[in-house]
C-alpha cells in the first residue's frame, strides 16, 4: 500500500508527453488540461522521431525520466503514431508505459490496430471544445489519479 | 437234211415278221411312254407351254409312224412275203397235188382273214389317234382364243394392205375404243403423242419392209386413250406364222403407263437424291473395303479443294488428314469395323492448296455375309468456322475477364482512394474545426469582458457552425463506411433491436410520453451491425418527429404485403408531404427546418443504403401532420 501510494504521488508529479504536430491542437490540449486542473508538466513532441528521442534519450547519456502518460496522435510526421507505439511496446525499458491514443481519426482500423499494438486507451478528439475539455478532464482523472501504473 | 434246211428257213421268216411287229409295238410303247412322261398326263392340256409344245414338237406324236402309207407298206411287205414263201412251204410239206390244192385254198382264206384283221387293227389305231389329236387341238384352240380375248394386251393382225384384219376385245379395255371403231379409225397417227410419232413411224416402216432376223420390234409410245388422257404403251410388232409361211404381222399393244410412270417417278426421285447428295452442305463419301474413296459428293470435293478424278479410286482418308491424326484414324477404323458405326470424330484435313480445315466425321459400315467390309457411308461437316468462332468467344471471354479484373482493380484502387480520402476527411478536416471551436470558446472565456453582447453571440454562432460541420463530417463518414464494409449474414431479431433502441431513447428523454408497440415476426437475415444502424436511424426519426405530440406512438410490426413479409415502422408524428417523397432518401436533403427538427439529412440516406446493400427495398408513406410509415423488405438469404 505504501509503495502504491508513493507511486501515485509520483504520477501526479511526473510530466505528460504530448505527441502532436498541429500547434492548434497542442494549444487546445494545453488549454483543456489547464481547464481540467491537471497541473503536470507537459512536454510536447512535434513528430514521432522526437517523441521516441524524448522517451529513449541519447546514447551514452542517462536514460531520461519517464512520463506519467503519453498522449499520442496517430497522424504525425516522420514516424507515425502507430509505429511510435510499436517501438514503445518493443523496447524493454518503456514497454509498460501508459499510452493513450488521442486522435481525430475514428476509423475502425485505426482503433483496432491501436489496441493490437497495446494502446491503453483510445480517445477520439471531439470537435466541440467543451466535450474535448470534458474528455481531457476524464482522461486525466482516470489515468493520473485512478489508474495504477506499472512504471 | 432238206427238212432241217426248211425249218431253218421257216424260222428266219418268223424272225423277220416278229421284227416288223416288234418295231410297230415299240413305236406304240414309245408314244405311250412320252405321254406318261408328261407332267400333266390328262387329255386336256393346261398350260400354254404344253399347248405350244404341240406346235414346236410335232414329232413327239410320231404322226409319220402310223399314217396310211405306212399301213400300206406293212401290208405290201407282209403280202409279198406270204406269196413268196407260203406256196413253197406247202410244196415242201405236202406231196399230194389234190391235198395241196385244197390246202392252197385254205391258205388263201387264211391269208385274207389275217390281213383283214391286221388292216382292221391298224386302221382302228390310226383313227383313235386322229380323234385324240383332234380333241386336243380343239381344246388348245379354245385356250388360245380365251387367252387372246381375255389377255391384257391388244392384239392386232396387220394384213398386207396395212389394215387391221383382226383386233381382240382388249382394245376396249386398254385403249377405250370398240373393236370396229378402232379398226375403222384410219388415221392412227392422230392418237400418237407428237413427240413419239417418229417411233411410231419406225414401226410402220418395219411393217412394210418386213421384220429382220425374226426379231420382234418394240417401241414405247404415248397414245391418247379414248377418255383423252395420254398414256404410255408398248408396241410390239411380230410376224404371224401360218402353217407353211409368214402370212401377216401381229401388232401387240400393252399398257405400261403404271410401270413407266413408276419408273419415271423412280428416276425423278433418283435425280432428286443425286442432287441432294451432290449439293447438300455436308460432305458425303463412300469408302470401299480397302478404305479407298469410291464415291464423293461435290460439297466434300469443294471442302477438299480437289477434283473427283484426283480422289475417287486413288486416295484414302489417310491421304487427306494431317499426319498427327493418323494414329487416331487407325483406332477409328478398328472402332468402325467393330461397332459398324462411328460418330463425331474430329479430324483436321489438308486441302489441295495446303490450308487446313477442322471437320467432324460420322460413318457407317456395311458388311457382306462373311462380315467383310463392303463399303462405308460417311458424312463430313466443316467445323472450321464454328471452332474459330468458339476460339474467338473463348478469347473474348478471356479478354473480358482480363477487363473485369482490370476494372475490379481500378475499382479497388478508387475504393482505396476513397478510403484514404475519408480517412483524411475524418482526420484533417476535423482538426481545424476543433481549432475554430476551441479558440472561439477560449476567446469567449478569456476575453468576455472585452466583447459586447453581439460579439459573444457571434462567437457562439462560430462554435455552433463548426460543431455542426463536425457532425456532418461524422455522418458522411459513417455513410461511406456503410457502403464499404463487408456484409456478414446472420439471423437478426429486429424486434429485440428496436426495443433496445427505444428504451435507450426513453432513458434519454424520460419526460416524453411515448407508447411503443413492437410485435409480429421481425426476425430477418442480414448484417447485424448495419441492421442496428438502420433501426437506430428509423427509430431516431420516429422519436424526433413525434416530439411535438402529447402522446407519441411508435409501432414496429410486420405484415404480408404483395405476398412477401414486409416490416414497417409507423409513427404519429408530423409526417411529410408526399410531394417531396423523392428527396426523402437523398443525402443532406431535409424536409424540415433545422430549427424545428435538428439533423444532418443523412439518416434516411444511410437507411436506404443499408437496405440496398441487403438487396431489399424501402418505401415511405405519409400524410402531413398525421404521421408516416416506412415499409422495409429484406430478401430471405440463407445464413
């Protein structure tokens, strides 16, 4: 129980990795997080390559601190979201990382492939900003407060 | 010694006498034997042959053996011998002259008695024979007369002046004229057919000049029967023999019309068959026992491209086909000899000019008593064009298939493009919309004090518009997804699905008074996911358009309409004007204003597309302000 408590406290202090190339969406997500009173630090990766770099760090350096949760868009430049997910799940150190796919796509195949590759959750970004804020709020509550993370 | 000599002499005399008698008797017995040998020994002769044999073989009855001359000769010989030897015999036996004279008188009486008896015997026999012959002759004469009169040919006797001195009664039956009428006709040429007059004249000429070599002259001519019809007759001119010499001629006329016309018909039919054989569009041929061609028709010669002379008696089938077909031909020959026929044999033949034709051969074999092949009859059909056409059809089919594959590939590519378009629509168009909405809200939130009431209203409208566009994009995407997804057939209970949907709707707006009636047979075969979307859209509409009613009523049921199970969804909502019925199922077409009833206008388009994909039909019936009914028909597909 002790251990668990410390982990949960840890989760709230750890940063959130937002993988998103659209600056509007970045700002909207930040606004939504702010509105939802989620005060964790948010680091933003503009493409898949950058996201993997942040997660894996440079060679020869100390491995970077892991985020509490990764909010992953699918349609991003260079390495796309699903490939980033696959890379995360196949890398030993970070394979238990919480990854929430947060995307505009509601395509069935995207959803299925996302889960196949081991996404913890799939959330479609609503157009309605209020709904979006609500979604982000629920997301934060669930994944950062309720959920017991593995890493 | 003298006595002995006399006895010997006497003996010789007796032998001579017996010899003559014997000869006479032999003649008789010969004659009798001949009669006995006759197959019909009755006195009345029955067949014409027997009658004629009397004429042709007069010696058979040995008339010369017993004629008066013979009788006299026999008498003379016997008398001479008697006179010569009887006195000398008496002289030798009797010495006394008185006794001798007396005996000589007895001898004279004896001689007269014996010769009289002999004469009587001979004359009786002669007379009996004459009587017998006469009755025979009369019998035969009757027979000839009846044959002549009842016979089936006209018999005319032509005398030297070219007149008919006799005609039999058959002239009436055969030519239709009375005997006298015919004999006095005079101008006979007038009843002879124009084309046959030359032949008729030939007969007349021969009649004048006499018949050569005993050969009867025969001609076939058409004569006009008294009833006016032309008929074929055979005329035979022959000599009439009297007892001594040819005294006149006989003209025989026989009606051969039936035979001739039958022959003509036969000839015509033969010509027809010959024509058919030669001109039929099928090749006909006949092979001999050694498989050499013995007959061939024109069509097959055309097919082979060579002349009759080049093949008949010279070539066999093996010479006409391509070398590859030779082993098959050997096998087919065996089959033919075994079964007696072969059918639908395929061959490729080489024409004289080297080109090839594909043919089908059927043949039948004919054998003699020892089962040796006499000849075959075969027909050959040129299949080249058919095979070429089949080949073309096959090629066309292949190219068609190729085209179908190409088209399918194109279609698949277009579908993929559409999919990626839909993907980018879903992804890329929504992002800027979210931006518009989000930043408008942020503006409204954070800078509310800097905007007046109208500015805030505008911002609200920007948000609403972008949200609506988001809905439109979502609906459009779901419509395209319905079109693209694969159908998975299973049994679906639309009643259960409807109840579930209606319950959800009720939960969402618990204040509304809505009566449900879901009943009837609503089990169908189809894609469960799509059918649920279908019912969702229909019931959403029913729910939506009854919102103005105090007591709404929604019925889901099925009925037999036009002999097939049809489901229907009925409500008592606002309905629509049937005038706009056509626009009901068109995407984005709405019949009500957004203010009255919000919506994107994609629901019924989706419904129709789902029904269409299942091969079913949908139609709507409505009256404004009274409600509407949607009838659904889904064909029964086995799971």
